[in-house]
């Protein structure tokens, strides 16, 4: 049903010809065809018949024979010899512009402003619920992605009511006070809408404001106590090790001091014996 509605809506816009500044306006769709009408039932094709885009001559007939066709439109232009209407096929976005028809039998000038748009293929809405730092506000962040066209107007609604002040914004953050959020993307040739259902804030697990602070204090206290205990244990081990090392060094030093007088006496005795041996030998 939605596709039927969109098709009817699109057809209505394609057939609608408005008048802006003396030139009729037509909307075309990329990849499709469109007819630029002259508005007359019949012309005399024996004279001059030409279409221009801006200042560029794109096609010309003289006495029903084609004498010119712009290379940019090769194979895409068809002129009705009876009415002079121009059909452009395989439309491109750069086909947009002002087209002018000129005929001399009878003298006739028609201006048409053509705007070419891509058809919107689809729209997708995503939602994420979040809380403020103090948990006093529940917000919903909505994002709208559009597939198929870059020339679109965006609008948002909440539970069927249009939300003012957020037009043409792909991402919005709003107080979460509804249930169904919708994004509509539209241009003159198509329109698509997507909706998302967001559950109430309570179902997303709100945390009481005091809980984070209390939990953080207990955790911090445990960490501090553990760190203090660990430092104390390491300090005790180091102290015991240092004291033991110092005791061993003191014992070694005392032993060396006790042995030193005996060694000096032994050295003097040895020198005395050697001196006596030298004296006896020389005598």
C-alpha cells in the first residue's frame, strides 16, 4: 500500500507543471525519462524547430530533418515533429537547467525549468537511550540514514507529532518522552519514512544517583588498604634482609680484627728467625 501511495505521489509531481518567473517547472527522476511539452496541439514542422539548454543548442530540425544534436545528449533526445515536444531519456542530475523551445511556424517560444532528482530508495532510523551524568534526565539519540539521494529534506516526529526545530538534521538528541520516533526524507519526486520503537527509560536500567559514588568509595577504600598492606609486607621483608646482612658483616669484621694481632706476631717471629740465620751464615 505504501509503495502504491508513493507511486501515485511521484506521478502527480511529475505531471505537475508550475510556473516560476515565466518558466514552467518540471521535476524528473535520475535514470528515467521526461517530456518537455510545448503546450500546443500541432506545429508546422516545415520550418525551424530547436531546443536549447541555457545558451547551448542541444537539438535542431529544419524542414523535419535533424541538423544538430549536442554530443552530451546523443541518443537521449527525441522530438515530436507534430507538437515539438522534447523527450529526454536516461536523465542525469546535470540535466537540470532551463530549456527553451523556439519554432517559427507559428512563432513560438516556450521556457521550461527542469530539476532532476534521485529517487529515495530507503530510510533507516537508529535510536540509543542515555542518561545525564547525574541521572536526572533520560535522553534518546536518533540518527537517520538515507539511501538513494543526497538532495533531501528531513523531518522528525514523535508518536505521530512533528518535532519542531530539528528539520534537516541527520542526528538529533531529545528528551525521551515518547515511544515511536520517525524520520521522513523527501524530495520533489519521492518520499520515504522509517520508524523505531523505543522502550521507556525505566527498562534501560536507571541507576540511583548515590550508587556510583558509594560503589566508588568502597572500591577505592579496598584498593588503598590492599596497597598499604602490600607496602608494609615488602618493607618488612627488606628490613629483615638488611638487618641479617648487617649482622653477618659485623661478625666478619670482628673475626678479622681478632686474627690481626696473631698474624702480626707471627710475621715478626719469622723476620727474627731469618735475621739470625743471616748473621750465623756470615759469621
